[in-house]
C-alpha cells in the first residue's frame, strides 16, 4: 500500500519500496450531535499519506470529508466524539492535550480553508497575519518574521509584496486572498498542508492558477497535500492518490490512474460520468438520482445502494469492507473485483473529459 | 430572419468607484459597448471570469440596472425603463446562490403561490395544482411544496428557483451562474433539468457561467466576455475546436480534465 516516488519520473509508482507514511489515520470515527440525533459523520476511516505526495479526498456535500479534515486538525465543534488514532510521523496527534495540539497546527500540519473571504482577520494587516505563525511557533523576531512574510508573498506571485503586506483583507481580490492563505500555510515550513476545497469560491481561470501554484510550491519543496474537493477532475489533475468518500466511509482508494482509468466502485464511476465533457462528442452528464443522503439513519449494507443503478440484493445487507482489487487499489463495491458491469451503464472513459 | 427575442445595442454600464483601492477613484466600466442578439428558442452561453461584467449585463437585461448608453430591445421593442408587469413576465432570472435566493420564512409552495396569485395566472383554487405541476417540471415531488427552504439541499433549492422562474411562463430564462455553487454531481442534475425544459417548453435560455465545460453541455452558441467587452462569439463547436482569442484559449486551458496528470504505472 505504501509508495515512494520513483527517482526516474518523480511520480508515484505502485511497485516502489515502502517507507513509513507521513500522516496516518487509523479507524477514525467522528460522531456529531444533531437535532435529529447522533450522526456518524466519519465512520471507521483509515488511510496513509506518504510524505511529499498529493493525496486527494473526493466526496459530495455531506459525505463527511470536511469533518474528517477538521478532525485531523483537532478543530471539531463542541460535543463531537472522536475515536481512532491520527499519527503525524511518530507522534500520535489524537493523544495530545488540546494545548499541545494547538501548537502542532501551523508547524507540522497546516491548513488552507475554502473561503478566502472569511479565513482572514478583517481588522489586521496582511503582513501581520502571515508573520504570526513563526513568532508564536518558533520565537522568531517580529522583524525577521515580517521579512519572511514579504518574501513568501512574492513567491506566491504577488507583485509589490511589501505594499500588499500593509493592506487589509478587504482591499484584496478573492484570488489574492487565496494566495495570502497559501503563503500563511507555508510560512512555518509544514510537512503537510490540508486543503479544504481551496478553489471552490474561485472561477476556473483563478482555480488553475492557484492549483498550479500549490503544485509548484508544495510538491517541489516536498510538502505533502491532503486535498479535499467535490471535483474529481480537479483532484485527478493535482493528486497522486485519490480516495472517494461516501456517507462517512471510504468507498474506493488507489493511485489516481487506477481510480480514473478503471473505477472499481459504481459511485466513483457515476462521479466520473457526472462531469461535463469538453473533448469528444457531447454526452449528457449523468445525474446521480435517488434519495438524498440521510446521515442520521444510514442505509444498511452498502450506503450507496439506494441510489445505485445496478444494486443487487446482497448490496442491502453485506457489511462494509474495503478490499484489495489491485496493487494499492481498494474498493468497497461488490462489483469491485473487476466485474463492474460498466458496458451496461455506459463508458466512463473516452467521452468523459 | 425573425425578430430576435432579446437584442442589446451598444450597451454600456459603468459604476462610480468609491475608492476600495488606493488612488483608483473614477468610474469602473463594467459593460463596454456590448451588442448581442438572442434568437427565439436558442440557448446562448455567456462566459467570462469574475468581474468581466457578465452579471451586470444580466441585471441590465432584466432592468435591475440602468445602462449609461445603448438600449435593450425585447421582441423588437425598446425597453426604455418601462418595465410593466406584463413585460417583466417575459424574462425571468434564476440566481447563483440557492441559499440566499429563497425567503427562509416561507414554505416553498407559498413562494410559487404568491407569484401565481399576484400575476393572476390561475384561479385561486387551482394554485396548488399549478404549483405541483411546476414542481413536476423541475423534478420535485409535490410534498416538497410544504417544506421550508432550510429542509432542502442546494440542488433542490435551485430546482425551486427554476420552478419559481417558470411560474410566470417566461419566454426567456436568464440563468446567472446557477450551477457554480453546487457539487459537480448535483450540477449534472440541474443541467439535465434545463436541457429538458428547453426541449419541452421551447424556452430561450441565456446561460451565464465561468465554466466553458458546463456551457458546452447546454448551449449551441457562446459569447466570451473579458473586461466588459465581447472578445469572441460563435458556435460552441467552433469556439472549442478553433478559439480565436487568447483569452478564450486561457479559459479552455483552465478547465480541469480527468487524468491530465500523467506518468503513473
């Protein structure tokens, strides 16, 4: 399951020599209180992020992907119950006291949130906000931290960084604010940055620029990314690994190529088919119909079965199990062993962008 | 050729810049001499990045914004700020954000009922029946008429917004970034609703988006806007296969593609 970059290509290979993962999540479950009762937002999730890799986590709204990301950071709402372990290298983050957990954020592990409009403090200058990290975490002098902030602003492609550092967030455009957040995430030299839909609030041209920037800044200096998004196309462009999440569970995980070229879960296939096409003939995108997700009363068996076009009787009862379907490629679908009756459903490759 | 249902002639709109940035006072030109005609029954895509003026254009077409110069013609007749109830009915707008477009205190059935009553479109006793019909047209079951917006998902709310626009039996539907706030899988749902409505009702659709891939699904013709001007227009196929303008090429290159990252074994 563990991979390292091959020296020849710098890309990830399934047959490479294993090394210990950077971030390791084991049997993580998160239960949240809601008005309708307790909801298991994350249900028995395990995965490993190798150091220096880009790891994509895909799921629709309500799949639990953002809660999963927040539980890794230790930023869950009050009343949330967490079970399982989270390791960053040798350290078990989930066993730390809240105070020490807070110190771990920013330095070893850092985050870029979705909405650049609300993630910045509106009454403090950009430069001051970026410089705060090293002052708090590493006891760096204010002037040195400030100089570093300006350096990083230049690196994320902001011209006239010294001037921008003196501005307030409302004076910047959405794209510039997202660049500021990237600079802020990088300033303490983290080992991994968690990204929660960092480009959803941006239009496609800016999205492209931000993704290219993330790729260049993080992957070139060996910072790993855990990238959460609903857009499988976007994730497949950036990430080495793709994991698909549905109703709090991982349903498919593997190298990006494996998951995109030969999806082994009907839900992954449906996600691929729902993307609008830009090459080849125009094909109507697939609507994933069926009842919307009820997270308090999860369906029995495979949780996707009420919406699955080819669900069979065993799908309603068989317990959830993520099983190996290829080297490092795992799926929770009963069709996962290669018999996904895709021709009956239409071709997810080719015509789809 | 028949009269275009919507025609814009050399339309310009500008705003006073009250100085967000330093030393940038003056006027911001949002729409700069745009001419465009939309034929009856056509689906036209208007594409561009944030701030290119596409939303201002939409607001001007429905009369929410006065142009500095130029005119808007509906079915050959200039509007000149004369928006009476009958004229407003002919063009309806669906907004981007399904979370703020619906009154949270009203049941979604009442949102439709109010419109039907104010415009006296059906007798009072058949309002509910007509509302259920409209819901059926956008693929919502009738029992959703009795819920508040908060009980609905983003995709369902967007369906309600579309049903609300359809209630007035418009000839033109103006869809302003209606899928941008939605998940990719839900996007497909809403696109299919629009495709079906066009086919069944012969609606004219003006579809505004920043995403050319989405526009391709729905429209035959596309107009690319950049900095308030139209930089390219043509059939969707020719724009995709042979873009003429640099900006169009940038837009096309920005669309994420499945599996564009190569080199895995």
